[in-house]
């Protein structure tokens, strides 16, 4: 097809002009006939673009939680009506001493962090925020999760060692307290029990997480040594974050961690694990069936629309062949071959479908702007999906025009000329 277009550029250009002329001279009829193509391309592109955007957002969210990261917790991450909470609630919580022992027992994990969390208030002058998420971590936290400091700095080793009353604040928290987030750095705020803390850094604005996990914009980061002064560790949902090295898989690391934790907690071979190893990377697999279902639904609606659109384009081409019968006879009389006549009509049919596809593509582009402003992630149209849409239009156009083009190519030139 593309080789033919390159060799016979004049034929392709003539077919393109004929398709535009058909669209201009019979706008309503052509548009209604192309409506199925437009709607089909709209369905395919909108569904595939949304799914692609969601998959990228999920991938970025998982990356923000830490690539190849395992969360050691008393709870198994999951849910549902059959979740055995009674089984997990009696388990002991992870302790910082266990984190220190894991650093010695699991050399394949270059970064191990201990985390506690709570919700409390933050006050600055007359402004007060309640229910703010506080997270206290050890020194490996920024090596496991992506933390981009927009202003100021992150914690230093001396801050972790001494429990210095410094905090790193999320963008939304700073905006609500100070109006201008940049004013937060260097300011002193009040925390639980009237304790003071100095804001040393501002996290760059991240946007809401699609997974509902870490929300940096509405969080305040502490060193573990500082936050444990405000809350009892066992009531602060403690957990251990372990990141696998480059030369070890997550599954292999989970096996090492399981053996190490059982050894640390002195569990006998007959005793069940009293801890959970939650693989963050496996969260993406949870969304695969959802994305597949959305894909199937989008393709089903699009296929029905494209079939309807194909009949509409075929109808246009049958009418076009009838209207140009004398022209076809004249071309054949002066030496035009069958394959040239056939290719002219096939290209015109394909170009008509491309026009319908471009209308659908424009509608999807407008939809992406609307969705991006409403959703918590950016919706975009990947280039490969645009290429797929053009390919579908070409296939649909050729399929719709094959019979009218075949009829035109087999016309007797004398009979066709006299038909006028």
C-alpha cells in the first residue's frame, strides 16, 4: 500500500482530492455515513489512551512506593469480606531492633528502613490543620522512596542520630498554612502537645496517588527519633521497608527475609509466621484484569461501530461509482488499467475513513483535556495508539471500498461512456 502510494503519488493525490470533494459537496450525508467510523475510533482511542495513562500512573505510584520493595508488617495487605483480621491483630508489630538485625542477616538488601506514622495537628500562628499524616523514618527512607525536595533540604545523618526537631513538609500542607509554600522553609510550627519544629525542607508538588498510598503533598516527614517522642511506637503502625539489590529478585529476597524474620522471632518449624511480607510490585498485577476488561469492552463497542461505519462508507462508494460511471469509462478508453481504477476508489474509501478517524481523534483529544483536569492523573494519547487508529481506518476503508472498486474496475468502457 505505502509502496504504491510512493510510486503513484498522482493517483493518491487525486483520490485524496476526490474524498475531500465528496465530503464538501455532501457534508451531512458523508458525515452521517462516517459517524460509525468516528465513534469506533473514538471508543478505541479513548479506552486505550485512558488505560495506557492509568497504567503509567500506577507504575509511577508503585515506583514512588519503592521499586522491588517489601513491606514487613503484622498485616497482610489486601481486603475483602473474608479478610481474617482476627488472625493478624494478635501478631506482634515490627520493632526497630528487628530492622537492625535484618541489616546484618540480609546482605542482599542494600536499603532497610523503619517507619512509624500517626495523624495529628500542625499550627502556625492563627492557622491550624488537623488530621495531618506524620511519617517518621530512619536514614534509608529517601533511598527507597522517591522524595524530591523543591525548597530547602532533606534530613542529614546528624538529624537522624539526635532526633533534631526538624520536619520536611508537603506542598499542600505548606500552602494551607503559609499561603505561599516557599515561605514554609525556616518557619517554626507547633505540633502535638505544643512541641515546636522547624521546617527545613519542602517536598516538590507530586499530585494525588492513584493507588491511594503515599500522598506527599498532604504529609509531614520526621526522623524516626523525633516522631517517637510524640507517639508510642507500638501504636504508630510500625513497619519495615526492605528494598532488593540489583542482583536479586523480589521473590528470592522474600525467601531470605522469611528465614531471617523467623530466626529473629525464634519461631519453631511448626509455628506459623507471625509477620507478613507485602510485595509492592505485585500490586500492579491486581489491575491487570481490570485493564483487560476495559480493553475488551472498548474493542467490542468499537467493532460494532466500525462495522456500521463500514456499511456507511460502502454506501457512499456505491453512489460514487454510479455518479462517475462515464468518467470511469473515459479513463478506461484512454488506457487506464483495472488495477489503477480499483486503487483510486480504494484510496478514496480509505481517505474517507481517515477523515472520520481524525474527527474521532480530535474528540478524544478534547476528552483528554477534560479528564486530565478531573482525574488525579494525566490522560494522554500515545503515538503508537494514533498509528493504530490510522491503520484501523485504512483497513476499514479498504474493506468497505473493495466491492465498489471491483465493480468500477470491471466496467466495460463503451457501456460506461454511454451511461451518461
